[in-house]
């Protein structure tokens, strides 16, 4: 299987990405998607994807970096277009809204999201960059879904990554037509609402990820940083939670990854 969402450009993996990917392969995780968070981080993600077999990347600005992040640097939008034009890039994102934190201000998050969606629409038309979208949505489902509904990308081409909402939130996402991806959060003892949501998602609209370096799943929760190899633990937990045979569940999530991102777990 593939870890469909991690952040291997983060400092926790500096100088050891090859080893992290080797450990993942030893655990049966045959590839990963390293997800970008800024218009500069996307360049680093592309460099990693080009340097390592079966590593792919994305291009987007995370809502918590709407203000340019720690460095406060302006967005270089053409970098997203450059990365998305490379075969190693398999999605836009992660982009979206985050209402959990006070900063960056929500009006700025909305402005940056709108700018990204406008540019994605233009690049789809001018360059044929018709990629799926990886979404960050924290406590913002009622705000984000209407924006996406008016956006340039079809509903079924969106995945709400690292789902931490309620069953009602999951129904809203599914009614919109998007996919839902689960991290190690679903294995946490205090995440009963997320587990209830995970039982609702149709098998053909579900994905599994680590969001490494964050959210290491049980039974490895104290291990820092999280790594792609642990995505298999979350997958097995989900299969048991949903009462599904492992082989069938495993085959389904691999097929889902292929259909959504266009990449194969083999």
C-alpha cells in the first residue's frame, strides 16, 4: 500500500528520507505522497520526488501558511504551476481552511484559498493541469464546502485529508461528493466520533495516510516522528473497525489510491 499523505520535506526527515522510505518498504508500504505546504516547500517536495523512486508530491499552500509562514515571504504562485507540470506531482494541495487557530486570520485564509482555486482553474484550462485536490479542513466544513462547490474542480476530485470531524461532517463531505482520508487519529482512545465517521464512509471513497511527522497511530503513538511505515497500522485498524476482511479492504484502498491519484501500490 501507499502512504497517501506525509511531509518528508519537514526538518524531522532531513538527511534520512532514503532510510525512511526503505523502512516503509520493509513494512509493505511501497510508496508515499509528500505533500507541500507553501510555494517554496513545493519545490523541495518535487526535488525529493525526483530523487526517490515511488515518491510523489503535490503543489499547494496550506491555510496555516496563508501568511507566508514563519518567514512571512510572499507567495510565488508560478512555483505551483511549475511543480504541477511535472509527472511526479499528483495533486494540488494541501489547501483549504482551518478554524481551529486564530492565525492566520480567517479572511486571509479565504483570500489565499480563493487565489489558489482561481489559478488552478486557469491552469486547468491553459495547461491541462487537471489534478485532484488534497484538502485541509479543520472545524471548517460549513465554510469550505460551499467554496469548493463553486470552484473549478469536480467534487469527486477532492479528498478531505486527516479527517477529524464528526459523523455529521462526514455526511456533509460525502453529500458534496468528495473522498475522506484517515490518519492515526482514528486509532486514538479519545477519537470515538472519528471512528463513528469512519464506519460511514463508502469503501470506494476512503483512503489512509499518516500525515507524518504528526499523529503516529497506536500501538506506536509515543514514537516521534511518525513515518510512512506506520500507515499499515492505521489501515489494519480501519479494516477491523469496519468489520471488513483485511485482504478485501487492502485491495480496495489500493484501488482507491490508483483511481484518485493515478498511482499504483505495486
